[in-house]
C-alpha cells in the first residue's frame, strides 16, 4: 500500500514538471526581470498634411515667423509689420539698394533703427520695430528677385531741367549791308537808313546840351527884361 502511494506521488510530480516546461516554452524569455511586461502595440499611423506652401500675396521669402513682411512694388521695397497691428515701417526705394555698395549698411533713422545691408545680391533689413518688437530681428531677400517682382528696374523720376535759351543767329550780310530784324532780310546801308538809326542816338547825346543852352537863353532874356 505504501509503495502504491509513492508511485502515485512520483507520477504527479512528473506530470507537474512537464506542464511547467511547456508553459515556459510558450512565454517569451524574460532576462534579468522578475516579471514580464507585454510589448506595447505600435501607434496608429497619424495622417500628415502637405507642407506649408507659404503666403500667396507676393511677399518675399514668406515665413510664418518672419520679423518683417516685405513686398517689392511701385519702385520701392515696402516693409511692414503685422504685430500688434499691421503698420508700414518704411518704403525703401529700390534705387537706394542698387546704389548701395557691396558690404555696406545704410541707416534709415526716420524709421527708428531700421538698417539695410547689402552682401552681393542679398539684401538684409534689420531693426527692432518688427513683429517681435522691442526684440531685434531681420529679414533677408534677393535683390534680383525683388526687381523681377517689381516688373523690372524702376523708371527714373523726371528732373526739372530748364529749357535751353535760344541764341540768336548771327547773319553776315556782307560789306555795305546789314540784317534788318523787322523785315528779317539783308538791307543796304543808305543815307535814310543811317538817319533812322543815328537820329535817336543824336537826340540822346545832344539833348542835355540843348537843354542847357535853352536855359541860359531864357535866363538872358529875363535879365534884359528887368533892366
């Protein structure tokens, strides 16, 4: 009877060991861990929208976080800011950018501390009156692209140049002739012509002397009357 019990106990132990072995073979191995945690499932695919295409209002180098908003039109670089309110910072003539030497900076003190720097074809506008004011910032763009968006080089402003003074034409009529402005023709010098020209001159020259002689004559007559 005792032998039967030991045999039964031995069979139960063998069966238990076999069951545990099969269970361990089915579970993934856990290395240096007291308990095994399940592997998390991968997250579902999140749909990704198309990349930002930028503003479509013609501004240069559009950027959601741009410090200045810049347009090239009407012969100027129009610099605006949008924060806290949309406001014009300044219109910079494109001719100023063309005349600016490479590597130099020009200041526009009528617009705060606005500065323009030229490095080759790249124009950089900087200052502290943009969208993040009072923090400073900048905006860079291509001058050639700016000119293209403007429709080409700006038309130079007309200057108020005075009209040239007309110089009278000198006409040589030859010996014994003169040019008559009234008839606009060459005439021969005659006695009548000389009289018509010289008579006014003689009158101007001789008039003072004639007046003096006339006064003396009148004074002489008055003196003889008194006697």
